[in-house]
C-alpha cells in the first residue's frame, strides 16, 4: 500500500518532527530525560495504570523494587519517543550498529528452502527499531501487520517510519487477502501478538503474569492454514540506545492431515513472553491497558 496522504495543514508538524530527528543522539536523550521528568513527576502520565500493572504482575517484588522498574520503564518510554523520531533520518548502517540480532539462522534455513515463516513479537524494547533492523537483516521480504491509527497525521508519519527500511505494511483486516496473494512465497510475516482483542472477539484466555489475560488467536489460525514454522522474537536493552534481539522457535509447521486441539501456539507464545518480561521487566510496555477485560466467570482456566 502507498503512504496515506497528508493534508496541507499537517505539513508544518511533519517538518518540525523531521527537523528534530536531525538532532544528535546526546541532544535527543537530554530531551528524553526532560520528557521523563515531566511525564513521571509533573503529569503522572498513566502512572496509576503502570503501577497497578506492575504490582499485579510481580506480587513477589518489594515496593522499592517495583518503583525502580517503574522509573526505568518511564525513562525507556521517553527514550523510545525520541528514538522513534530519529528513525526519520537514521541510516540503515547506524540502525544495524544499535540493534544486534541473534538466533535467525533457522529462520534463514526455512526461507532458503522456500518455506514462509511467521514471527510473533510484543511491545518489548523499541519495537520500531526491531522492525526496521529485522527487515534490513533478512534478504527475504518482511510483511508487518499493523492496526491503523485514528489520527491521519500519525498514521502517515508512522507509515513513513516503518516502511523506509523496506518492510511491507499490511493492515490487520487485509492480512488474509495479502497472504493468499503471496501464498507459497518465502517471506516473513511479523505480528505483534500481545495486543488486546476487543471484548466481543476474545476466543482465548490464559494466566499471564499472574492475571487472567485475553489473547488474539489469529496466529494459531494462520499457522494451521498456511503451515508456518513460527518463532518468538524478544528484545531487550543492552545499554541506552542499543538493543539485542533474539529469535526462538516456538512451533514447527503442523503436519498435514493432523488436527490440533485448542490454541497451542497462542499458549506457547504467552509462556515465552511471560518468561521474557519476568527477566527484563522494564522493557515491556506497562502503560498499555493490557488487563482492561475480565474473564467471564463461566470460562474455563484456558478457553
């Protein structure tokens, strides 16, 4: 798809953000620290949501430990803001220096054999950097499924950021049509699978970080329909502005003629993501209202 058009009145903001992106990283990180002070101490942006999410996810941790994670999360969040702006002008070479990828060998073997691959990620580290770096790393096409934003300006702006390194953006509602069009081609399908499904579309609940949690099950359906080998991708901070990305295989392609019960891929993904978040807690997106839905009382432990 082509980039959504900007309206004439939106160009000044576009140029302003592009101008900010030209600032060197030390200046941008100084701006990030200022934004952190404003968001955390002055405005208290979603602090109640973050604090509640952390307390319920880590009941074994002390209050000082939780506050330390909370503060580091907010600083990571403002860093992501300025780092994302920097993507407007960041070169592919600089991005490669800042994001190191590990464990992609088996993915490349599948692709070289003509087998398309599905990768399931989450809001870990700087997921915008992960997307761009991943696309530059692989020699095969990468399709990124996304939810369009309500703001026409930021829809256009983020489309530009996400596609400038070559990734093909696919709207969530157009995923099946896109996959059928490219069926059988060695490509990578990338999904952020920790998003919250609308209440009326929830098909699966599981215990995630000590809480009843709803997950999308589309990945299970796509794996069954298109016989994808499926991988988890985790991302963590190495130091400020530098990240490590790790790929881990979740499930091989389902065998032809076999029927799998339940949603095994979704459950395995939830467990892998849970372990990653427990190991690198400040790198997860805690300001997201991940647990806004409640499991119906009649639902079974995993349904």
